[in-house]
């Protein structure tokens, strides 16, 4: 689902699951090394397809640790 670049950026940032990813804001991701608008758009699409978005508070949902 994700390009190698986007996957590697998330891996380098130690983001290993969707539940970890959605707790970030877009601005936070853009600060990661080699992470740009294209990777952000790609990840936003993946989240949208799963009914997720950035900045979610998962403590209220009891979410699982789904891998991307």
C-alpha cells in the first residue's frame, strides 16, 4: 500500500502501526527526514480508505495496533 520511501520514513521515525501513525498531526510528519508532500498525500489516502485521520485520540476508542 505504501511506497518504499513513505514506509522507510515511518520506520525511521519508529512509527510501526496505524494506531501510532494517526496520533500524529500532518505538521509533525513533515518534520521527519525525507518526508515530503507526496508521502503525506499517500499516507492520507491510506488512512482515508480505512476511515482514519491524523490527530485521533485512540484512548477513547480502545484501538488495536494494526500494521500499515
